[in-house]
C-alpha cells in the first residue's frame, strides 16, 4: 500500500512547485503588461490552425509571440513562424503537458515588456494540462465538431479549469451531424455560465468575435492592474 501513497506525495510536490513557478510567471507577465493566453485541446482539434489565423490577424495591431508545446518535432513552430511573429518550440519528449518551468525557460532571451500578447499552445491532451497552471490570464479549451458533443462530459476537469470554450471546425458541422444545442448544454452542465464561441479557421466564421473577446479581456486586465 505504500507505493500509491508515495505517488500521491510526489504528485502533490510537483504541482506545488509548478504553482510557485506559475505565480512568479504571472507576476512577471503583469509587470510587463503582456496578456497571456493558453490553448488546450485534444490532438486534431485545430488549435494550431486557429492560432495561425489569430497571429496573422493580430500582428499588425499588437506585438505578439507564441510558445508551442509538442512531444516531438518543431512542425507547429515552423508553421506558426510563417505569421512572422516570434515563435519558440517546447519539445516535451514523453511529458504530455507543458509545465510552468518549461515556459519560464523558453522565455529566456525575450523581453516581455515588448509584447502585448503571448500565446501558449499546450501539448494535445485534455487530461494532463488541466492540473498545471502556466501563469496565463486566459485558458481556452477547444474541441471540434468532429469529436462529439459529449467532450465536456468526458473531460470535465479541463472545462472547469478553462475560461472560455471554443467549438472549432464549424464548417464541418453539417457533415458531422453536430448537435450544437447538445454541445452547449453539456458545456453548461459542467461549467455553468462558461462563455462559448463557435468558429471555423477555414472560413473565418466566429474569429472576429474571439478577437473582440480578447481585446475586452486584455483591457479589463490592464484597468485592474
């Protein structure tokens, strides 16, 4: 019976250390005036394509950068670099999530005060990232119409730790026979009052609404600081 107890103790210690680093990061971000957004989804939900579009639209109005987490390869970082904003890859190896310490190390050499927005794309996973604070101001949880309306019910923890839910690939909703009302109902059952946006990175549907939300949240944070 001792090994399971030991595992719990180790996990608690790891999470406590992560929270301490995340708190320091959040203080740095706020002091520098940079608004930080993290993105979490399962693999294939379309978060990289969504982020690529968002970075392209923001780059002429704001000073923007991105960190990208993946188990292997720097494919997503290369893709996002086409937007001509600063991008760094965080390769986690066998670790299924980003941790605050990895984010802190990736920021070395960047002057945070020269940024308005920093986006952090987490490893594709809806389980592990839910427990790890990265110092972000806003956490987005994304799921696509092809994944099923019951995603929030299957992964309630990540929806409870996120600030906004985004339903992606709305251009495929009809073909996927996506039940929009059921999806919204399931999100609200897990997290009552949670803001929900529907969008398509392919057609641009809903992206302007997200940018408006981003602007309003950043302005509110700056007023409160």
